[in-house]
């Protein structure tokens, strides 16, 4: 009798161990699928965002419109940034949103030509205007945006750069203002924030702000106290230089 009880006990222990092992392997597989399915990698397959560290959305902002600069379009994701990067430096824009968009091959429309495309048309540096729901995550985590199959408007980077150049030359029909975004006088440069408005394809118009990293040289003529947020009037030495290597010929602080 004791032998029979012992055999039954061993059998039950084996069943319990096998059940726990199956449960562990199942959970491990689910976890791996979650990480593989929602992690973000760059062009060199370097991990940028690990889904195992991302919590559920703490807030959902429904039916809103956002815009931002494409930083990555890779592995089924489109990541837009709320700023403009210049090498290792950058300046963030309140008007832009940093978020991750699921690439569902949505319909896209070129802002300038109004031609229709799919998401393969979207490249790094393009500016996107999207509508849908924003899933807000915790601090330091990447938010998600669901376009709900709404059309994505694409302002190609070349067209955007041409618009910027027209503004810098003072020959643009686009209304714009210039303010000091951040000043690093001791380091010899300032970030200048331009407001660029365009109503070509909208009754209300769009604002496509951009930043210039401008250098102050020993020949730069400065009028006024350069403080963040101040409106200024500027001239550059050579506009053929990249937007992050422009030298200031003059900068004048305007009266409020």
C-alpha cells in the first residue's frame, strides 16, 4: 500500500513539474513575441526602444492632429521626432510630437503635388502631418500614434528645405518670425527658431517651424541683449552653407 501511495505521489509531482515547465515556456514565448513585435531598431539593427520597458498608455488623446520630423522608417515603424537634429546637437519644437507610428501602408499625400503614395514614399527628414489617436506612455517612454487609416500628409525634406531657404533669404511669401530659441554665447552659437506658416492647401494654414544653428564670429555685428525668446532680425554671411553651419553677419534684438 505504501509503495502504491509513493508511486502515485511521484506521478503527481512529475505532472506538476511538467505543467510548470509548460507554463514557463508559454509565458517566455509570449514575452519574446511582445518584445520582437514592438521593439524599435535603427538601420543598423541597434535596439532603440525595448517594449519590455514600455508600460500601457496612461492617457489616450483621441482624434487629434500632430506633426513631426521622420527620424526612422524601419522594420514596420515610422518614428517622428519633436525637434530637428544637427549632428549631436538638437533643438526641440513644442509644435512637433515625438511618437511611434505603426506602418500599416496607409495612404499618403504629397503636401506640394497632392499626389497619392503608400508609406514607402516616407523617408527620414520628411515632415509628416497625421490625424488619429495618441497613446501617451510614462515619462521617458516613446508614445504610440494610431492613424486609424487616415491619410498621412508628407512634406518631403527637399521641399521643406527649399521653403526654409526662401525664408532665410527674405524672399519668401510665407509669413515668418525669428526668435532666439536658446543661446550659447560662450560657446559661440545660438539656436534661432523660425515660424513658417503656409496656407497653400488649407484654409487655416499650417505652421512648419524650423531651427537654425547660427555661429557668432568676431565679425558678427550684435545689437541688443541676446536672450532666449527675444525676437530678432538676422543676416547671414553665406546661405550656401548647411543650416547647422551658418555664420551670422548681424543679429539685432527687436523691441517688444
